[in-house]
C-alpha cells in the first residue's frame, strides 16, 4: 500500500536523520515528505532549498517522477487480488 507522510526532522528514523541533506536552513528546521510502498521508502525529500532554486527544473525536479511512480503503484495495487 502506498503511504505519503509529511514529517518533521524528529519524526525521521535515526538512519534517515543521518542521510538527510543539510542544505538550505539546516536539516533540523525543514519539513520532509516521505513516500513508502509496502514499507519500502521510495522518496524522502525536504523543503530545504534556496528560494531561487525552488523551481520544478531545479530542486523540485523530483516531483513529476514521484507523482508518476505513485500513480503507477496505485494502479498496480488496485489490480491485486486479496
């Protein structure tokens, strides 16, 4: 099952905290989006970025791919039999 969460730094696991990027304002002070499917983390991204880089061609370029991947996983999940 697909799961999308909006998290703060303290909500991340210790391993995720270690791997979090320290760009922008500092990894402790930004928000995170975490996308999991069947307990596998597919995306863990933060909103920590410089204002001039906050475009879909730069720091937000991962969003279209994430949306397509989530759609495909949701479609595949809908075809599974229980």
